[in-house]
C-alpha cells in the first residue's frame, strides 16, 4: 500500500518529461505539451489530460495508458524510483490574492501589442484600460485584471517581448498570477448582460468584440484554457451581478480538435439545470468559421462520393464531427468516436500516408450507401456499423452532431487552404491584404538606417514578412508570420514610416520604446531573427 501511495505522489511533471513529452509552463500549476498542445498537466492536482486521445488520470494512469506499461504493479514499481520528485497533493495552502504588480503609467507598449500585433479595436482597448481592466506592468507586458464585484481577485499577463529562445514556440510569455481565484478569469460586460460568452483566452474575447461591435447585453469571460468549472463559476457570478442566470451561453473556443472536444463534453456532461424551473440552460456554438472545409479534403471526398454515389457533404460531416479535418487524425469530439476517418484508436495522432485517406473515405462511403434511404443517411445506424459498442444515448448525440453539420454544409460551406482557428486569426485575416500593401509600399527609418518589408512564400503556401536593409537586401533584421506582427515590430523597434500616411495606416500611434530588442542586423546567410507574437 505504501508503494502505491508513493507511486501516485510521483510528480506528474517529472514523470511526463522523463518519458519524452516536452512541457512548457503556462501558469503556477498548469503545463502544456510542446509538440502536443492538447496534452495538459495540472501540477497542483498531479494529473494529466490528453484531449486529443481522451486520456486522463494520475501518474499510474499515465504510465499504463500513455507509456504502455502492461500492469499496475510494473507502473507502481517504476514510479517508486527514488530519483523522481514527489508532488505535495492537497497540501497547498490557499492564500488571498494580492495584486503585487506595479502598473506602469505608460500604456504605450501594451497598447501597441494589442492594437497592432493583435489588431484589436483601439477604442475598445482604450476604454478597458481607462476602466482598469487592462494595464501595463513595469516589464511592458499586458496585464488582464480579473474583476469581481469591484475587487481584483486575480490577473494574467501576456508578454509583449518576442523571444523564441527564451519563451519557446509561442515567442511570448503567458502567466496567471499567484493565488488568482481558482476557476475564474478575465471578464467584462457590455450593456445589461443577459447572455454569457466564454472564450479560451482574453485576446479571443476582445477579438470577437472587435469583429462584432454590435454585440450588446453580454458578459465576456476568459477561461484561460478549457475549464468547465470556470463556466459554472461564470454563471454564478452573473447571477450575483444581475439576479438572473444567463438566458444562454455561447462558446467561442478555438475551432480545433481540443475546442470541439470541450464543447461536446459541455453539451454531454456539463449541462446547467436551472433549479427553479428545471430547464436546461441553452448552449450554442460560437466557434469561428465552423463551416470551413479544407480544399484538398473536398477534392478527395467529391471524387469518392461520385464513385460510390453518395453526397460528399455527408461524408464531410462525419470527418468534421470526428476530427475537425485534423491532418494528424487527432480525436476532435467528446463522444470517444474514432471509428470513422481515424479508423481505430491505434491511428490517433497518426497522419495519413499515401492513399490512406481516400481509401478510408471510400470504405465509409460504401457503408453509408447501405444505410441511405431517399438520399438521407441514417447516421445513427452508420455509427453502429463503424464503432460497435457505443451506448445508445451517446450514439444519438453524435448522430445529431453529424446530421447538423451535413445540413449546414448543404446550405453553404467555406472552402479554405489554411483554416482559421480562433477569433484573433479571424480578426487579422480581415486586414491582412490591405496592411501587406501598406507595409511593402515605402521604407521605414530609424536614425540613419532604413528598412523595407519583403514578402516570401513558405512551402505550405503561407506568407512570411521580412524586414531587410533598403539598400542591401541581403541584410536581414527581423521577420514575422503576419503583417500585423511585422507592423508591431517596426513600431516597437523604433522605426518610423518615411511616409506619415503609411505610419497612420499601420495602427495606433505609439511612442518609440526604450525596451531592448534582441533583433540585430545580420547577413541573410544566417537567417534573420524570427519574431512572431502568438
């Protein structure tokens, strides 16, 4: 028994990293996989959750389900390794939140990051800053203040200095301040709120409002992740403020496998029942561009459907509901369905090779043809064929999801080469071409140095933007993955457009910053610093 207890207390962070999964720290207790961003570790509870595989548990579960140790006895033995650190589960004393950050009187850096690099509405940012919801700390980082009934109960910071060597693939730091109220988050209200809109991050919430300025009578809430408990606390807080629970909740989470899995689970396992009436609080999907279909997938599905004589949009709906068209075959649903395009649990996270995709699509189309009557497939019966053993209630919910997407695709869909994932991607895509033209039109100067912006195509068809010496374009300075980020870097590094009209078009006015940049001129034989704020 002592060996079992000791095994469960092995630090999940230590165990995971020793077994080849690299982690990056997002807050005091939360970690996320570097290569697998749906893999999340909670150091406080000493647990892991792998969204794309629907695996979760303690260190013993990790060793058995992820590493593949065959027996619990073997897992316990391995986890009793004396070199492993131990977690203090349940021994953490909760202390009151103290806002110890010193706010800077200068909001320039934070404002430039939010309005230029992220493309957010300058008036919205100015208003929230004036009201104290947004601040800049002494490091120049953005501070998202968590307000609750007029009190500061927590905060999160978003770095504005881009450094991939120091901060990993995101380029910037993101932290939740120590002792911030558990299961709460950044929030603000518009009008007299009667609906609750939840998002994964503050930037997503602000991006949605920037693209939907007509939104009114709503409370916006960031979960800083995907947390059912934060949604519940948001409902309770709205009741405290207004005397009523929201009449509906919109989920503006990312349009990716993790976001869809979370929404499915909220619908399936976390419905909120109003005690007085017994009614179930309506949830609705607020994900960006949820009718996107990758063009390469569309071409294959059309060919297969023509051969088998089924509607390709019904096929597309199955893949959408199962993986969200994920190229790695990640599980993208909260029903545990992996019998369609994934073709079994052994293929989860295994990209297609050769003709695997077309072959599997043909097999599914053939099965669908057998359960189709009057050009309408019986999706519930099809699921029973593809994945026997699923319970009737779960099968019914999944069939409803597939049917809904099939109907939506038949009403209209969005063919895309590069799908939009979140609301900030959506916001930036609206200005990308016009801002690209502005950036490439003229030179930008700093002291006696002048640069121009060069656009180059990546192998996947996306663009990258590079600042080079105006007179010797073999000298590179810094680069970014979007024109917004390039405009932000130009402003941050103290360059001014030679033509003032271009400077205004780049975004909100900002004073030159004195913060030191790590981007230095270098010959392009050595690649320019890659600067990108994620």
